[in-house]
C-alpha cells in the first residue's frame, strides 16, 4: 500500500502547468505533495482517482512476484495519468523527486465532466493518445536496437520531451539504474554507453544526470 500523502495544497496555490488546464477540470482538482520513492498509488489499488504531475516527476512500474521491478513510463509536469478502464490499477506509480506535486481528481467527477465539457473531453483524449505514443516509442527503442543504440535513443527521446527551442542540455529525471530498468539492460551497460558516447564526443556530462549533446 502507498504511504499516506501529505495534506492537499489549497487550489488557489496551484502553479503552472495547471494554468493551461480546462477551467472546469482544474476546478475539481487538489494538490498533494509526495516524497521521493513514495507511492502515489499502488498495484491493485482502486482506480477512482486521476492524477497530473505539476512539478517533479513520477514513474510507473510493476513489481513482480519474485521481487523484480520493471519501469514502464516516466511522468513529467503536465502529464495526466491513472487513466484505465479497469476498477483497479495493474501498475503502481511513485514519486521520483522529493516534493513532487500531484494534482488529484475524482475519476467519477472527471467522467461526468467530460460528458458535459468539450475542453475536458479533448484533454482526456489528447493525454490518452500521448501516453500511447510514448509507449510505442519505447517499444521501438527496446525491441529494435543494440544496447548502446538504446541508451542514445533514450537520451534523445527524453531530450525531445523536456527541451524547449534549440537547447542541447538535458537534466535526466531518473537514474541510470532506472534507465537500465526501462531498457531491459544492466546498469553497467548503461554506464559503459554513457562513457562511450562521451569519448566519441556525442555528449558531455556535468554530473550523473546532466548532459549536453554535442552532436546527434
């Protein structure tokens, strides 16, 4: 079961990117703050709430019976998650960064609102399609490339998700261990790939999670 979250933040304190939300959807949300590695919801928990990352980041994962964890997706500010047609979640989601802020919405109220408000219905559909696109891209990376190609394409994929304009810098929201988990390779292989990419002049490293692309 997930740890109990801290008390919700008042709606009037909701920061960007919630300002871009449909007004009626925003009006039924409230903020909660989570610690690093604190579950936002657990496996088999009832799916009666929808969520959006406001600040920080979160990861979707499956904990297998033998104790192995498998990362499925990473949620960044603006991403809506918890969307499912089932009564219970198959996967769990936990905060990656300390102080991660999550907007929470009653699923029942969102579904009712989507039937009345076109902007809310469009937002739900857009976020659903975006989640499908992310998973398709990850399938291509995991299923069709060598280990080193996987790491490079993963870095490019995250850069495209987080960058604005022509900025070649990337601040990874997850660790190299988590990258290995998502790509289905060892953490040692990820570290070797980082070193090789740096030696080839493709990237430079300013710490374990800060990267600058020198060439694609």
